[in-house]
C-alpha cells in the first residue's frame, strides 16, 4: 500500500447545509488525515482554472457559477491509498448512481450540488493540491 495525498472540496451545498463536520467525520473514519484545510469563496477565475479540463462540456458555465455561489472548504488528505479511499467514501459523481452509505448517496442534492469533490488520480491530486496550497500550508502528520 502506498501513502498518498489527495485533494478534497466540501462544495457550497455541503457548507450551506452545515455538513463540513459530517464530511470530515466520514473521511477521518475511513483513515484519511486532514493535513491542509482552508475555507474560501472561489473567484470565477479560480473555478474556471480548476475545472479547465471540463471547459468544453455543456455543464461548464453552470459548474463555475455553482462553485462560486458560496464558500467551500479546500482540503488535503493523506493516507494509505488516499485517492481510491476518498473516492470510495464519496461515491459516484451522480448521487442517483452512488452506492448506499457514501457521502453523495446520503447527502448530495444533485449531480452538480454533489457535496464533495475528490481527485481522480495521484497525478491529478498533485496538480489540484498545488493549485490551491503552498508548501507551508500543508502539515504532514506522519
Ligand atoms: P467534480 O468531481 O467536482 O468534477 C466535475 C463536476 O462537474 C462534477 O463533480 C459534478 O459536480 C459537475 N457536473 C455537473 N454536471 C455534470 C454532468 N452532467 N456530468 C458530470 N459532472 C457534472
């Protein structure tokens, strides 16, 4: 097993409905450690840059509008197989397709307001973490 880092966002619907603690509780219960965390309201430019790979998708403008509609919590998570573990705890992107007991099946409102984002690979996790966190803002706990 590999010690990995992944990147997580509690999206505006999760923050608005007071679910920050519930999301973090589920992630921590799965063995993931929060080693970086900050709350921000993303600018349009930040959201567009973060989701640049989806630029050509029909939902891109709505996604950017949604992700800038309220505060989010940006987090760096560390643990054994952190990327896969986080994805398992989150469930599928569409809450209607997410397995029972996952964050999105239990808490998400729609495919857009799906409560959490998580990196889909170790490579993208590195890119996403670097997009939002400087070295000094991450605190490995060993
Ligand atoms: P996320 O993991 O943050 O990555 C891209 C986001 O686009 C995704 O979660 C969804 O919340 C959002 N999205 C909105 N509509 C769609 C769609 N039709 N298909 C996939 N993702 C969508």
